[in-house]
């Protein structure tokens, strides 16, 4: 059997027909993109309009973006009911966009051929025993992946641009799918299915679809996940080897970057990786606002993508703080008036469970429904990362209990099989080596005597302790007295004994037990004191992040 080299469909931007149903109520006979608005002659060389369903993106020459003629046209556009996403591009990139626009439109003129190409893809997917197809339309390109025997593989047979990805997703959704909302809405989550009568000779009985927006939303980002249900006893005309070669399947690209977090010791990084290698469970980063939780979580997820590139990562963020090119990033958005376009944490959690995830970032957990959904995701075999605005990691269960006294009591949440890891963290400023001053030059107003006594109780040699300098002319730190901030953290891999103590509310005893375990991490206070003892962290700055208490009086009950 001859295998086509270019099996993936290309789509067009502005066909003559729209997405409305025909007069008899049936769906249109082909996938269509709603007609883009007319660009006036005086702007036609400086603007490209791309409309997918109800979503309009206006690409404009950066030199024309702030001109009165463009602003006037944009005003009329909005008055006509459009709500465009604006993307400013240099002139050469805009012209490349225009050429791509025309090429895609020309290549996709034969809609029935698009459908045949999609059916070929489904046939190949069936031949390699794929359970899911993932399509992620990024800012400038489109990724396609298959899940085969539980692992994600990248389809390299045809690399698609962002606009080709738009057309491909729309062709599947509008022309082939049924049991769906009447109109394709790019900024909404929508479900659909393709029934057997449109899947002839593919070996697939039914396809269940979920699609919706993902980062970068402002540049038209969206995704489609198709769950494939095989026909029983179907005899494939293709061998798995032939289909694999036609698809040109490869493992997903591993993200670049080293495995390090500024301030973490090698022992802490090894402990974090050990937790990250677990197959399922919840990891919670507990810290106040501005403590670097998101950066640490991103580092863990990047490491997981390097170790396990075949696992699918999905994030829910408000808003996304860092780009994760290896993941699908969903945006929490509670502002829109339309209920369908309002994406709460809870809604996104429910959507993600249909998106074929392995690893989930739920963002900050803020109430009982979100906590229940997070626990449910872990209990169904997913690895879940989350954050909690709680200053003491050993009190995570107390915080959960405040959400729901009965259903989220410590006897429920303190389960080492569910919550597998806890991270407590702060960010502290590192002193400038060129202008820091010895402790004995500081007044008691800066470092009180009780604080000096507490340092002494931890066997800190005060002769090595330094405080922030005041040389405004220092060229190294530009007069700030500090050069950067680093993390001080405590990383905990839970076990049943620790959780039993927390379940009974014996928090101080739980801290003492945990820190006595072989290979356990030190407390945040001990990590801070180590920096103070080396003259790298001022004691008053350390005290404002993690309270420095007398060692004997603390008796192990400290941050």
C-alpha cells in the first residue's frame, strides 16, 4: 500500500461559506472558518485578519499599530460587534504571515480531501494502537501527539503552522463531529464526538472530543484532544510498522535547562527528584505570597519533562507566570460575563480530567471544592502539584480543615498515599560581599540582643555574622546592600508515621519526628542559620522570613 507523505490536512482562513447550519438544520458539508472582516484599501498592505469560528485575530504592522487610521478602523470593527485579539508584527513577519495565509487557502480548497486526510490519520492511529490524539495550537506552530500504550509520541510526518492547526482543528470539529454546541467558540471549552458512520475503514468506532483555549490565548492558542474507541475485531490493512513510519513518530523533545534551584542544596535537589519520580500523588508547596513557590514548582515540572517526556503535563494558572513549552497551560479567568467563557479553577480541574493528563498543576488551592477535585485527581492515578498560602508546611491539614470541617478533616487529608510531598519555602536576600559590614558594627536597633542570644544558642559564631552595608556608591550592588534572593526551604517526603502524628494534631511532635528521620531535610530555620553563619544573610533579614528562636525553648517546634 502506498503511504502518502503529507497526510495532515491544511485549512483555509476565509472561505466563502460560514459555519451556520444549512436550511434543513444539518451541519455544513465541510469545515469552515467564519469570514474575516474587510480591510480597507489604505490598510490592506499593513493588516492580516484571521478568523477561526468566533475568534478574530488582527495582525498589524508594528509601524501602523498606533496610527489614527488604524485606530479608526479598529473602532469601527468593535462597533460592528467584533472583539479582536491584536498582534503587532515587524513588516517582514507580517508579509510572511500573508504568504502563509494565501498558501494555506490554496492548498485547502478541496474540503473533501481534508476529510480523507483526517480519516487517514485516524486509520494510522488505529494501526499503532493509539488511544488518544492531542493537537496543541501554539503561537507560531501546531504540535500533534499520539498516546500509544500509555506514552506520548510526537507526530513528525507533517509539521503544521499555527494557522494550519486552526484549520485542522476546525475541520475535525465542524465537519466531522456531532453532539456538540451549534457554533465553534475558540475561547470556550466544548465537547463533541465523531460517530461510526464518518469513520468507515478507519477501525475506530467512536471519537470523543474535548477542545478549548490554552496559552498563549492572546495569540490564538487552543487545543483538541480526541479519545479513540476501537472497533472490535477490526482487521487493519496497515501494519503497525507501516503506520509508525508514515506518522514518523518520535519521543517528545525534552526541555532545556539544568536541574537546580537557587538556594537549594544538592541533597534537597535529590530529595525533590525522588518525590518527582513517584507515579502519582499530591505535592503541595506551602508558603506566603512572594516566596517563589511557582518558580520551584516549574523547576520540578521541567525536571519531570526531562525524565519522562512521554507523560502529558497540564497546568491551571491564574495567571501563567512562566512559559512551559512542554505543557498545555490553561488560564483561570473568572472575569467574563458569559458563563461559557468563565474558567474557574474548579471548572478547569474538571475539564483536564478529560484531556488525557498524567501530571497536573492545579495552582493555588483556595476552597473545599478545589481541594476535593485535587484529591480526586490524585486518587485516579495522576501526579498533582499545587500551592497553598500556608506559612508552615506541617499545618497544611489544618488549612484544609478550614475549608470543610467534616470532609477535609486531618483524618481524611493526612494520608501518605495521597499527599506524598510537602515543600516549605521563603526567599531571602544575599548580602553584597563588597559592602557588607560585621555584626559588631550594627546597633541593637538593627539586631536586638535577644536575636544575638538566639543565634548563639544555635552555636553561630557571631564573629562571622554580617549585616547589610550602607555604601550607596557600591558598584557591585548599586547601593542596595544585597545582590540577589535565594530560596531557603524544607522538603518533606511523607510517610505513615508522620501523617499519623499530623492526623492527631501533634504538629510539634511531627516536626521532631520528621527531622530525626535518616536522610531528612533540615528545617528552613537551620538553612537560614547556615547562611547567617557564613556571613551571607543578615540575621535581621533571616528573622523576618523565619523567626529565629532560642534552640532550647524551640525544642524542635520551629519553621
